[in-house]
């Protein structure tokens, strides 16, 4: 009750002794008398049911402690979740960076492929032009060969004509000489 008795206990969990000092919330009492010297305050403390308050506060203190522990655990979970969220954000950022790099590499590869396709089309066009030019050259060569063969045939005909003309001339000369030999010689004028 806040006053000293035969055991001298006071306050919420008052101290024992013969001097009558109060506990943490007790009042000073005269030695051996147990009367409070604090006036109105001492009367108030004597009227308070200290042990009932202690009994009532103990579960509340336990609840507060449990709430504190729960809050600490929740804070720990929040920190853990925040760390996991940060790690996830970093992982997502890294994945996005890798995806962006892969997309840029794909774009570069597509551009190189497009350039190679254009170069392939250009080479194919050049090849087709070369084939057409070769075909034209082959056709012109065939035409030239045909003309050459025709000229050779004409030359052969001319050679044959020349040979025949030479034979005819030789025959004519021979006949002339023969006729001249058969004819009598005219008398000399002298």
C-alpha cells in the first residue's frame, strides 16, 4: 500500500528496511511509524492499489514487449523484402540491359544481313550481265565463224576458178602453138 510495515515494503516493488524508505514510487515514512511524510502525495500513494497495478501492468508490458518484438520482426521482414525487392530490381535492370544489348546486336546482325543481301543481289546482277555478255559474245563468235566458213568456201571457189582459168589459158596457148606449127611459113621477101 506504499507504507512500511513490519517488513518495510513500499512502492510498486518497494525496498525492505527499518528506516521506512519507500520504493520507486513510494513515500518517505518515519522510522518505525509507517506514516508518510509527503503530505497529499503520500496519501495518494497510500490509496493506490500498487500490487493490483503491477498485476495489471505486467500483461500489458508483455503485450508491449510482444508488439515490439513483432514490430522488430516486421521491420526485419520489411528490410529483407526491401533487399529482395532491390535485388529483384537490379536483376530486372540487368536482364533489361542484356535484352537491350541482344536487341541491338540483333539489329546490327540484321543490318549486316541486309547489306550482304544487297551485295549478293548486286553480284547476282553482275553475274547475269556477264552471262548475257558471254552469250552475246558466243553468238557473235558463231556468226563470225559462219562468215569465215562462207568466205573460205568463196575463196575455195575462187581458187578453183583461177586453176580452171590457168588450165584453159594453157590449153589455148598450146592450141595456138600447135596451129602455128601446122601453118606454112610465109616466104621471106628477099
